[in-house]
C-alpha cells in the first residue's frame, strides 16, 4: 500500500473559486498580501496552490478585520 499523503493541488481557476474570488482577485491577493500562500510553478504556463495552504490562510483570516 502507498502510505504517501496525497497533496491536493488547485489550478488558478479552481483556487480562485475555492476562496471565492475572481482570477484577477487571486492575482491581486498574491501581489499585495504577504501572508497569501505562494503559488507552485509546475511549468511555464501551469501553476497551482496547495489546498491545505489555502485552508490555513483562510483560517488565519477568520475574525480579522
């Protein structure tokens, strides 16, 4: 059996929908919020974000503001 944990990677469109922003909003967060998770560059035209990193970022925003 494979005991390696699976890392769920969300592509740009999926990541934006997951956190409830547009693709432009996702880009803006990436540019302006130093706490926002860094994207993972898979190739020159393919990036993604770890779902677990987005979950942790959203949890850190709860109650803030």
